């Protein structure tokens, strides 16, 4: 158990809909991250957070919004889903800046 | 900006053969390098990191700063090693801006045939 839970595991939505992917850690680690996984691109960082109420953009933030009102939760929202956002999304946590990341099981999102 | 390159998308070997997954990086500071493994439809798991110099599941990786490489090696591949392998780089925290972000390579799918 990596101490980090993502929900849902699978989601199908339509173009233009808003969808939120949930991420919850059972620890109280400061750092949390959202990555998307696409063949040929590896994992690309969408957003990250150093603490509650502190978030910043990663490599591919366009079309996504995050919040971190509580240390344990780091939801990712697609404001108006597009087909290009079909991907597998991974949330991760780490205890300090140079610690390994621990990943959740991922959410497979399909936008039709 | 930092960059990680894994030149092989696919790598196939037979059981018992040596395997080497290549990773090259580009970064001007002091990098930390990691290898993560993802078995079929599972979460990414840390395999090893260069500062620990451990051997996990028979895999080793040596950081070569001259060649900016961090290749993953195993002398005798097993069928259960079949998975996706990602090389990842963590930048140093100069200026306090790293936040422990990882930059990943494109990944290499390793298939070990019986």
C-alpha cells in the first residue's frame, strides 16, 4: 500500500464536461503531484503542490485546475474535457523535496 | 531545462540473457536519478535510486556523469521482469524551487521471452 488512493479507477466522459479526479493520501506528506501517462511521452507533470494552499504548474497544465485546501487531498479538475485529455492520470506524494515519489493506482480517463 | 531520454521504446530479450535499459539525461546541476517500474496495469513503483547504490531484484544502475547516463542492467533476465521501465531525474533544490519534481523519460517496455 503506497498510502495514496485515487478515484475513480476508470472514467468515461464526454467532450466539454467537467470532471474531477480525486487523490487522497493517508499520510500528511507535504508534496503531492499529478502526472499524466501517454505512450511515447512517458509521464508528464501537470501540477504539483508543496503544501496546503500552495500549488504550481508543471509541464502540461493547460485545461486543468487543482486545489489543496487540505494536506491529504489534491483533486484534479478538467474544466471542459477534450479528447486530447484521454490518458491515465497518476497522483503521487513525497515526504520531502528529495524523497522518492509514491504513486497511486491511477485513473484511466476516456473523453469521447 | 532538464531532459531524460530513453532511446528504446521496446526491448525484447530471452530469459537468462543480460539486459540493459538505456537512460541519458540533460541537466546542468546535481541530478538525482531514479528507475521506476510499472507492471501490467499497476502503479509505478520505485525500483532504485542512484544515491542508495542498492541492487533491487538483481537490477543495478550506475550514474555516469561524464556520459550523463544512468543505464539499468541485470545480468540474467527473468520473465517476471517484463514491465514498463521509466528513468526519472530529480533536480537539486537550488533556490528552493525543486519541490522534488520528477522528470520522466518516455519509458521502455521490456519483454522477457521464455
